[in-house]
C-alpha cells in the first residue's frame, strides 16, 4: 500500500480531495436552496422532493467525501488499518444513500401522480363548486325576480280588482252575476236598491227570471240568452220597490269556459223607470195640448149653431104650447141640445185651463172638506162610507179654489161610479216636508182599473161610463188643472202602500202639489 | 117697449135674439155687419145694444166705443164664445151691463135684457 502513495499520483489525489470537498459544499448549497423553496411553497411536492433529494445527497456527499478523504488522513497518520475497519461502513452508507435517492425518486413519481390526480380532482371539484355557486346565484337572482314579479302581479291584480270592484259597487246601474241555472250569485248595491232588498243574502240563489213582472218576458230573456249567448237592450218590467214596477233595460251575456260551456251570466240593467215616466208624461201632455186645441176649435165652431138650434127650439115650444105632441118633440130637441151645450162647455173648459188664473192663498183641507160636504149626501144614499185622514198641519198654499174643487168633485164622482153602491171612499192629505209637496189621495174600494186601461184614463174623451153618463173629460180636465198648478196626478190600481191596502182601496189617485208661498203665485 | 140693436156676424143667431125679444114687445134691429150697425146708430137712437165680442172686422168693444160716440152711455150686453175674465173686466169698464157666454139661454137673455133696460132707465138723463 505504500507504493500507492506515490508522488506522481498526487494531482489525482488532489482532485479527489478537492472534488469531495466541493461536492459536500454544493450538496449543502442545494439543500439550502431546496429548503428555501419548500419554505416559500410548502405544499409544492417538487420542492419537497428536491429538499429530500438534497438532504440525501448531503449525506451521500459527506459519506463519499469522508470515504475518499479519511484514507489519506489515516495513511498520513500511518494508521491504514483503521480505515480498513471504517471502509465497509462508508461503502454501506453510500449505498444506503443512493438507495434513498432511488426510493425518493421512485416515490416522488407515484406521489406526483397521486398529487396530480388529487389536484385534477380538486380542480374539477373547484369548477363544480364554482358552477354550483353560479347556479345558486342564478337561482337566487331568479327567485328574487320571481318574488318581485309576483309582487308586481299581485299589485296589478289588486289594482284591477279595486278598479272593477269600484265600478261594480259604484255603478248606478244594476250589475249582476248569475250561475248557469240563472240564479243570482252576486249583485251590486244599486241592484239591491232597485229590487228593494236590503241584504245580498236575501237575493243570492233566487232565479232572476222570478223578478220579471211578466213571466213570459222572463222566459224570453232566458231563451234569447241561451240561444245567442247575449241580449242587448232587452226591455223588461221588474217587480220592484213599493212605488210600482221597475222598467229596466238589460244587456247581458253568458260567461263560458274554454270548452264553450256556459258557466253563468253577467248583466247590466239600466233603470229607465223615471225616464219612461217622463216620456209618458211628455207624450201625454203633448197629446193633451193637441187634443185641447182641436177640441177648442171644434167646440167653438159648434157653439154658435148649437145655440141657434136651442134658441129656436125654445121659441117653437112657446108657439106650440097647446099641441102636446109637437111640444114634447121640441122639448126633446131642447134637452139634447142642452146636453150638447154641456159637452161643448166641458171642452172649452178643458182647452182653456191655462188661460185664467184665480189662485189664492188657502187651505186645501178646507177646500176638500167643502166638496166632501156636498157629495156626502149622495154617497150616503148609496151606502158609501167616507174615510177621512186629513193632515192636521197641512201648510197653506196658493191654488184656484174653484178649479181644485172641480178636480175633487171629478175624482169623487169617479170613485162613486167605480163603487156603485156599498163601499169605502178614502181621502187623505199628507205633507211631504223633504220634497215640499202636499199629497192628496182619493181612493175607492171599487172594481179597480184593468192594467190595459191605466195608461188611457187621462186621455180626453176616454170613458168607460155609458153613453150620456160621462164625456170622458173629467180626468183630462183634472189633469190639466193639476198641471196648471205645477203639480202632478198619478193613478195606482191597485195601490201598494200598506195603509191604502189595509183599507181595501183598489184604485187611488195621488195629487202632488208644490207649496207656493203667498205672493209667489204671480211669478209662476 | 125699447129699441134694441143686435149685432152678430151669424145672422141666424141675431134673428133668434130678435124673435125672442120681439115677443117681449121690443123693437129689434138685427145687423150682421159692423159698419151697417154703426151707420144705423149714427142716425137712430137705441136703448140697448147686444153685441158679439168676436166680429170679423172689429172687436165688439170697439164697436161699442164707436156707438157711444153718437149715443153716450149706451148700455150693452156683450156675448162671447170664449169667456175670459180679463175681457169681461174691460167690457164692464166700457159700460157693458152684462157679459154672457154663448149660446145664451132664452130665459137668461130675457132676464138680462129686462135688467139692462131697467138700469138704463135709472140712469140720469143727459
């Protein structure tokens, strides 16, 4: 072994020596950097691998360096046998270190694969998560929009409902809904008022057709509605409030579902009672005026020749006083001429009703009492009892006493004729403070007036009395007189007022006169 | 006996009044034309005029006024087919003693004439 330590081999030893040292230093440097890298990114597996790799390389470099350096040191110290003892350890350590590197490298590969897979998993998980978050955001956005939309729609619906509810309740016309069988399910306030019912519950479930005054008309309404799905401006009279039937104009339509099956009916009924009454009055007053003019013309023309016939008949009666038969004939001519004269006088009276004014401030009760006193006797003879109910505090008003008496006489005479014998004539006076009107009611327990005649009784020359018993002018004249007092006269046959019904009144005439204060009559 | 003038556009009506009053002994002059009647009163005195209110040419009251120019305070009975309170007042203001609706009854006419003549006699003479 001494020959091995030859001087010419010195550079080789030097390189070996220096190389081992440099290797140790470089290994430490690598460890240092690898450590710093692991510090920077502790989770990076590559850096961890480098760290462990450098560490093992440090061990290996030291072990190898020692294995190369110590033999020289021991040889120089002349203890070569000591190295021989250590040499196998050094070789073993080197092998272990290299094995460690190999294991580490192998292990790194599989770890890297695992970690990579884990990373991919994590990434896909992250992506999924992100998508989930996005989806959640979308969902919550959608949810919010939906909520907002629902809120908006609810508001719209509420406004619409309010609008239609307001229209329904506020309408002055009757608005109603019926089920498929034609029974009422809903009706507005105006409808309740018109039909004279207080609570809706009392109406719900009742067939609308039952409110028709004329059942046939009700059936026609249903037929038309069923056939065409609608009716337009259908005129009908309804059983209504206390003061007579309602005159309605109905426009209705069927409510159908998608299949076209009728679910029910909806309709609007316009109350034309007042309008119709006004129209009737207008027509009547027009009629009265034209008839009045005609009557006046005819009466005036007939008057003179009639007077001449009457006068000559009277003269001849004197001439033939001795001849019974001729005298009797002339008497008949005179009598009939006088009847004609009365009719002509009535006609003139009727047509001239607005010409003369003799209205004075007075008490209508007193006027009525005076007339009753006159007719009382005749009525008693026929066993007709007079029921009086005169208002105690009836205000005084301006009226033409003579002509108002004529009205009362006409009405009482008619009542008498309607009864014939045995019955009751009712006389009421009432004061309506809210409308400032006096109402005079004259009723009788007679036969009543058939509905088809009701509209004609005020017409001039309309009479149901026999020839020679009435001219048919009494009510026309009365109508004119009342109109001249700015009042109105109405007939009810039969009346619906309980007070009148209990007294068995079958026909009642109602005169309404406005109060005219003293001194105001001139302005009228 | 009195002199009575009757003016009515319908002659038959005038003649009727004439016949009725003649039987009571009066002298009755009948006219159906206003001008003829006026010409008559200008020359002949009459005690009473019975005048129709509605004449074709003139108003009955105007005729009365014209007649009263020649015969002041001439009493008159006015006859009308259309009685009217306002016209009645005017008639009385013009010196009419009666305002009657046509056709007038025989008895009523006789009574009114008698009454009118009586009142006329009671009037102080001019």
